[in-house]
């Protein structure tokens, strides 16, 4: 089952958090490796080299007949002790290096996983955008149909209002004894249209066009 967009966003967030934790552990491990190498191994290796030089001197003295068994045993014990600590520290360092290598592998896998999830999320978002586009196309078509319906209603209103005004004025003029009905005044104004007050198609069209132009200009300025 394909995960939802919200589930993918949550998963990407979780993977990103894991990546940050891995990077923090890598930083900590690097510092431990640095401290182990600089503060311990280097000092122990220097100490071991010094003890071995002392041991070589004892061996040389032994060859010359100046043998001191106690001093030789003390140096041997010190060499063995440093070598033991050095092996332990080297083992700890190798362990840290192994951990760091494993963390690097985890980081690489997590980054790849994040990229895969992000790619899937982007595809899903793009599919949603295509669906939204189709809905917009349908809404635009519906809006066009609404405009047609609006102008049809305006036309029906104009006809009905004029017809109603004609009937009213004819009746009034007949009552007053003017059988020919209403006529235009000296200014050429039709009393029927003055009474009916029909909507001006050109005015409706220009009003809508002006509103559409303002809306489009506003959104174009945002791009």
C-alpha cells in the first residue's frame, strides 16, 4: 500500500533526525579516537621505546659482565606492563575505529534512504499537483458556464423588466386616455427603459473584465 503524503513527510523527518544523531555520534567518536591516539598511545609508545632502550643497556651491561638481575627484572616487568596497556589501548582504538566505520556506513545508508523517501514524496506531491490542475481546469470551465448563465439571467431580466414596464405604462396611459402608449421625451429618453432600468451588457462586461484584470495583475506581480 502506497504511504500517504503525510506519512512520507513524517518518515523523512524521522530519517533526518536519525542522520543528525549519527553525525553527532561520529563527532563524539572522532574526538575519542583523537584523545586515545594523542593522549594515550603516543605516550605509551614513547614510554615503551624508552624502556626498551633501558633494557638494551641492561643486556649490553650483561654482556660486559655487569649483570644486575633485579634491575633487569624490573625493566622486563615494566616493559610487559606497558605492552599490556598498549595492547588494551590499541584494542580500544581499533574498536573505536570499527564503530566509526560502522557509523559511516549507517550514515551513508540513511542518506540514501532519505533521498529515496524525498524522491517518492516529490513524485506524490507532483501527482497531487496534476490532480489540482485538473480540478482548476474544471473550475475554470465551470466558471465559464457560470458566466454564460449570468449573462443569460441578465438577458432574461432585461426582457422581463422591459415587458413588465411596457404593460404597466400601457395600462397607465390607457387609464389616462392615451391609447398609443408611452413615447420618448424631448431628450429622447425612453420612459419604458427609464422605468425598467435594464442592466447594461457592456457595463456588466467591462466591470467583470476590470475585476479579472485586477486579479490577474495582482497574481502576476507575485511571481
